[in-house]
C-alpha cells in the first residue's frame, strides 16, 4: 500500500504542467473561441512566467518563443500589426525557424500595404 502511494505521488509530481503551459493552453482555447483579448491576456501571463525564471532550459526557451508567436498571430488577427511584428521578431530572435520567419514576413507585408 505504501509503495502504491509513493508511486502515485511521484506520478503526480512529474505529470503536472507548469503555470506557463496551462496559460498557453487556455490562450489557445480562447483564440479558437474567438476571444482574442482573453487569449492575449493568457499568452502574456505565460510569457511573464517564462521571463521570471532565472535558469531557462531549452524547453523553456521554446515555450517562450511559441508564446511570442501566438501573441503575434493574435495581435495580427486584431489588426494590431505593430504589436504583432514585435512579438514575431521576439519569437524569431529566440528560435530562428521557418515558421517564425514566415509569420514575420507576412506581418511585414501587411504593414507595408497599410
């Protein structure tokens, strides 16, 4: 019985998501529901959790870059292109991958056409 209790405790401790991950999930859900302002609040919440960490792992940096990316898309959806380009640039600076470069280009084109 005691062994089962220890196993459950270990499982519980290692299966918990961080506050930043939970905020990201809530932000994505709000975005899917069309509640963009609420999504921005949740993404910013996730961002600040990540920025507050002193020792960041590679996974933390990936989550932070994804947070900036999600913010850029949400700002673009609200046609707040100045904010969107800033967030996309932050995502690209953290992890310069194709996905982040493409959103940066799309938002830049949209800004140029305005």
